C-alpha cells in the first residue's frame, strides 16, 4: 500500500474547530504556532476547521481572511495537511502551500513508524441520500450560482446559515456510536490499517474494530482539545487542553 505522507512525532492534530466570529478559540492556538511559542513538527487539520469556508464563495473567504492568512503563514514554516470537511471544501486555491485533500481522496493513508494509519474527516461512506448531498454542495456550478445569489442578496443565505450554525449544538452524545462505527467500517478496512482516525462525530472515543484501533477525535469547538502524536506504543495520540497552552 502506498502512503501519501509520513506522520511525524510531535505533529499537532486538530479536528472540528468550527472557527467563526462566534468561536474564535482556535486563533490563539494558531498564533502561538505561527510565532514559534508552540513548535509542532506538522499540523494536521482534520476538517470542519471553519464553520463555513467554501473556496468559490468570496464572502466566506472575506470573513475568514485573517485565519486563512495565519494558516498560510504557518505553512511556510512547517508542513500543513488539510483534510476537507463538510463545512470547508474546494480549498486548493485558498491554501496554496498547504496539502489539501478533498473528500474523494479520503481516507488518506499515512505511515507512522511501522504503523499504517488512515485519516478522514468522517463524512464518507454514508447512504445514497447523503452521498448525493455531499456531491451537490461541492459542485462547482451550484457554488457559482450560490456566489451570485449571495452577492445579489447581500449575503442573506450565508448570514442565515451562520445564524443556524451558531445555534446548533455540536457536542451531543452519539447513542450506540460503537455499533454504528463497526457496521460502517468493519471488514471494509480490516486489512488496510492499524489505526483509523477521523473527526466529524465529535465523540472523543477509541475502541477496537476487527483488527485495527478506531479513534474518533474530540471536537476542538467543544472543549479546545487537540492531539499530539507521541512515541508511546500504547497510545498514538496524547490529548492536550489548548486553553492551558494559550494561558487562558
């Protein structure tokens, strides 16, 4: 099996920050990385880093420009890997120095020492209805139409979406989560990896699925947790509280 990249000791892994003017917490962490206070070997962004960032829609770039500039600055210092999510996509032209992987390229295979790891945001492998939805929201023609409608309507669609996302509860417990994941991933990836890591579901849980370890990352938006790749043979990721690191 070919590997897209090597996962390095000391890499920072962040998922589901859902950054917006209402959730600015990620900015402090990235500023500490950019300034050199924190020194990750890599930065792995697991999708939904922004609440709304759609490459072809200028308004979403405008409201997130400072964070976009910050990530582009970090990418000039260390390797940054960005797995697109269902809130942030069509980003190749936005992050020219960042390795961006769309939904179609996920799960992404990487190597850490002698372990094979699959990484994904998590919004794949669902039913037909969801597959149609994910295709439509990433369709360039539909996004171009949305761009002009948004401009003519004084951004009313995106402002309404922002209000909805602001009120949405992202930190709910997923009942029967283990059973759902086993049905979704077992057999399909049993001989493909040692670890399967994804975000999207915000559950902060890990368990064995067939012969690989499944890890669902905590959402940074819920508790400002990110992860650092460590050398322990028992654990691949070490949980860290970002607020402590930033002195908040």
